[in-house]
C-alpha cells in the first residue's frame, strides 16, 4: 500500500524471483502463527526460521531483525484490511458513507477471528506505535486510508474535521473490539453490536448525518 511507511520499509531487499517471494511470504505466515503462540517478546529469528522451514541466513537475507519481520507482517495486514473494505465498497453495497462504518467494523472483527496473528498484533501498537511509519502513529496510517476511501467514494470533504473524527472513531473501535475479544475467544457479540452503534452515532454526529437516518439504515438489534 503506497504511503504506508517511509524509507525502504522493513525489507533489506525486495524479493524478485517467484521462489524468493514465496519464501518471504512463508516467513510472514510463520511470524503470524508464532505471534499468537509466544507473543512478540517470545518471538526469535531462530524460531521463525524453523517454523518457516528456511535457513536462518534466509531470514537475514531479507530482514535485519524480528521487528522488521513483524513490521512487514503488519503492513501486509493493513493492505489486506483496506483491500477488503474497498472491495466491498466497489461491489456496490453501501450507498451512503455511514454504511462503510458497518463494513469497516465487520472486516476488522473478521480479521480478528480468521487471520493468524492479527488478534495479538492488530495494527502494530503491541510492538511500536510508529511501526508502520516512523513519522506517524499506526492509527494515523489507518485513518489516512479510511479517509481516502470516504473522500474518493462518497465525496466527504477532506480536512482536519474528517481526520479528527476518524482518529477518535478508530481509537474507540479498537478499544471496544479488544474488550470483546478479551471476554470471548470469538468476540462478545453484545459488545461488538454496541461498538458498531457507538461508532456510527459518533461519526454521524461529527460528520453531519442525522441520528434518525442512522437508525433507519441500521435498526437496533
């Protein structure tokens, strides 16, 4: 995803051959599994190489350290998340920007349930609040991508008001979803339903959609 990080990113060098690309993806898959099993602190490049079935030299051929591997995994997750949200928008589902709140929340929740490592790693704060971009915190990267979708597809006015509202919404959504998955392995459904309503109502108030319209589009229960 363009603009996710500054500089050359976490890779020492880009894999050019198909075999090298597949090897790097195996490393990222192994990293995701290990993050769930042992956490970031327990992760080592030796464990990573063993799980991926590669020589330790292959890890260092592409990554300087474990942080770089986790950074690349997080970037992959961000790309997947934004692509999933945008694909559903392009499929013609939402006719109003407020419907994107449901889509964005649903995809975030589903990734917690189905993507290895995501429930532990999220978008990188467990490692570093500036894991995705050394000049912006991780949430700011997500906000920029969501803002791009809302401006591009629904013509919301770009600017500080939109950025502020989305930043607060992302922070609230992240806290509520973490809470839901802390109480139940697949996420406490009551908390998740409440989270969606809270975020919809907040953004509608900040961005100018009436509560009645939101309620009509998303009936309670």
